[in-house]
C-alpha cells in the first residue's frame, strides 16, 4: 500500500505553517504554535485518530487568533486530501458518539469531495482563549480544503474545555474510521460514480 503521508507548507503575510501528517500512524504528535489550547486539541485529534502529526506554526496572534487558527485548518485539510490520493479502498464514512465528562458530541463525516460544515454548538466565548467562533473558523478551513462533509452536533455539555475535547477527539476517531482501508474494496473507489 502506498504511504499515506504528506507535508504541507503555507506562508502568507499573516502566518507561516509547516505541517506533516501520516494517516497510518500511531498517534504521535509534536505541535508547536503560539496557541496552547489549540495545540492541546490537535494533540488529542492525533492521539485518538492514530495519526502522526507534526506542526510548527507562527502567526500574527497579537492581532487575533483567527488567522492562524483558520490557516491551520486549511493546512490540515490539504494534508488529509493529498495523503488520501485517489481514495481507493477507503471506508469513506466515519461517525462517532464521544463523551467527555458531562459533554457528548456526535460527529459524522463523509470524504465526499463536497465540502460542507454543519456545526451545532453554543456560541460561547472566553476572552483570550479558544472559543466556539474559532472552532468554526478552523473547521471551515478544514472541510473546504479536504473536501469533507462534516456534521458536528453537541448533544450535551457545559464546560467549554470538555466540549472542545469531545469534538476534537471525536473528529480524530471519525476520520480514522473514514480513512481506514476496507479489504473488500481496496482496489476501487467507494462511489457508484467511480470517483470522489
């Protein structure tokens, strides 16, 4: 089987990102950005998705966390899409119901080639910290550049940290399921159209 890993580099006037992912990894990560909470969330994503993920990134966080957060989502989406190549043999769909203490998140996705995001979480904000608005920007960048249809529904949750953990862990698990190779279809694309 072809190695499903790639490196993405992005440099703009606002951010500089170097990202490596191995889809068929062991869940190891080395994340270095000036956004400690997002570093933690991406570490959880890698661990629970069994992806090897390395990121070194900087950006104009003195202005706002928005630019770097969105661009990290863009790079992760590009890396997933590039690593999957022709998508032969993938399961395509992934879904998980993931608890984190009082929080419960339902995540469903389709590696469809049709980017779409449905995010049903409260618009909670924390001054100076990662919030639901930044989560949406990250996920928009991710789906738009990976070509993934993604539905996230928060079924319960009070603590914003726990809510974010449930979402990032669940995204990792659901993506791991969708990118997994099904031995029954390993030489074909999981679509009646013959392409995704």
